[in-house]
C-alpha cells in the first residue's frame, strides 16, 4: 500500500475543476459532485462529505457532512453556491483537504490517494441523461488522517476511505429506478462494484478490483440480502474469469443520502449508505453498501 502527500495534482481526474458554464437554463440538469466517505473502526468514527453544485439547477446545490462518533450521529446540511464546493461551514478541497467549522461539529481531515482511480466512463454502463454525453465518473481509495470535534471532545482519525468525483448531465430520479453499489478498502485492494436498473428497466453492472499492480474489470455482480433487504454478500465475476465473494462481518451504521431536490411531490430517489466491516479473500476491510430505490407513490 502506498500513499502520497495530497495535492490536486496527485488526485488527477478526481481534482477536475467545477464546470461553471457547462449548461444553461434551457438544458437538462448538470451536476458537479464530489463525495468522500471515510472510516476508522478503532476510533468508532465514520463519516461522509458530499457536495453538489450546478450552473442551471439551484435545487441541486447542497453541502452535507454526516459523522458518527461512538454511535452518536451529527449532520450538517447547507445550501451551496454556484461554482463552489465550499458552503458556510464546509469546505471540500479538491487537493484532499476537508474542513468543517460549525457550532455542532468541527473537523480537519486530509485524504491521500491509494492505487489508481476507477474510471466508470470506460464502459459507459451508466445511462446518459443526454445521448452522446455520458456522465464522467471516477472513484479512488484513500487514506485519511485528521480529527473530529463534537461537543468539545476531539477524536483523532486514522483510517481509510473512498473519494468520488462526477460531472455531467444528471437527474437520478429520471434515469434510475434502482441501483446498488459496494465499496471496500483493505491494505492491498480497492473494490468498487455498481449495478443499475435504468428507467427502461435495463439492468447493467460495472466495477473494478484494483490493487498496486493492476485494475481488473468486474463483468458480473450478484448481491444477496437478508429478510430486511440488508446486505449479506456479493459475488463478483471478473474479466480474468475469476470470482470474488465479499461478505459482511459487522454493520457499523449509516446515513441517508440527499440525491434530489429538498422537497418534491413527484418521484424521489431514496439512497442509504450502510457502513460495514467486510471479508474478502481471507482479508478484512471496511466499506459501504449503498442502496437506492425510486419512490413513486405520492
């Protein structure tokens, strides 16, 4: 496992600048999103920073910081301006530095990249909102160090996480009926696996198993759930004809993910990030299982 000092240069495509003039009022919704989830089970800390801005959809501009410390969840959600990833209390730096300065929670976190990025534009399985203009989507494992302060108590953080950067025309509630995604990081590997059911009912899967020597495409995914529809295991079929199983060891908790307008009386995509400890290939790691369902009863 290797890491480097965080800079925008080291983050490559995940440090893509915001596209301030990419779409106008008459165009479909354009979104610039940046996402960072992290975990430190030894310190009982896990959290998410999620920022989304748009040049033509004010309702799509939002900043969120969700953090669980020893089982106590604190969340800050604020409006975000056009062309920025900084709100009144939250700053998402494309160089890997995150700052939160809010009356209820403060944080200083630095993330540095591991391995190489997963490029979801390679296979174009995410349905494009505008034909011929697919969403650009990159993910990468990372280390994280820093501290979080809640109610005057400061906890040091040293763990792993995952960063995500997307930009393009995007409207989740009209593009997807359902999707599920699995992310896992251990000392030697990053797993990113995503499966989508589109508005046309087509089912597609994509992903990567990435280590220090190569990135192997995931060509097939099967998710298994319990009676409450919670994650149990995933079977991943790889391009090299191997199969990998990723099973749950323990559940740490999770957060709801704002994925649409603040309020709607139409279809709404419900998204939940379930943090957990996972086993694969005899190794234990941590990560997230994300499930999304389009709610259409209004």
